[in-house]
C-alpha cells in the first residue's frame, strides 16, 4: 500500500482496541500511537440508522452479524471507503450491501 493513501479508523474500533488494557500507561501509549497514525472517523446519526438497516437486511437473509460490525460497515459505505478487515462478518455484510472490502492480497 502506498504511504500517501490515508487510513481511517472508525471511532468504535478505537474504543474496542483501547478497551481492556491492563494499565493506564499502556492505554495512554496506545492511544497516542493510534491517534498519531490514523484519522479517526466518528459515526454520524445516519451511520447508526444505516447500521440498523444493514443488520436487519442480513438477519432477514439468515445471516447473523454484530451491530458493531454493521456500524463499521455503514461508516465505510457512507464515506465511499474500502474496508480492510479479516472478520468473516464483513464478507457476509458485503454480500448484502454496497460495502467494498480491501483484500489482504491487495495490500501485500
């Protein structure tokens, strides 16, 4: 991947990554690294609404995906971004939405 391509980190992913760290020192160090390396992409109200719709669509097709993954997908769709993820839920969401996934082979 070219270094001039901006990489965003959804706010909810920032929260998940920072959650559960054993010490405040580790928390502060990782927080500084993440905030320095990524543009944080906050979810808008419309993203939350779209996430609920995506989850409903997937559920209606017999696919069980998490609400958090749907929120991450909704943010990527709304911004017209490709999402880099290895979680199989995102492939399921992609099959039922406009989500574009960046494949591992595309970045190596």
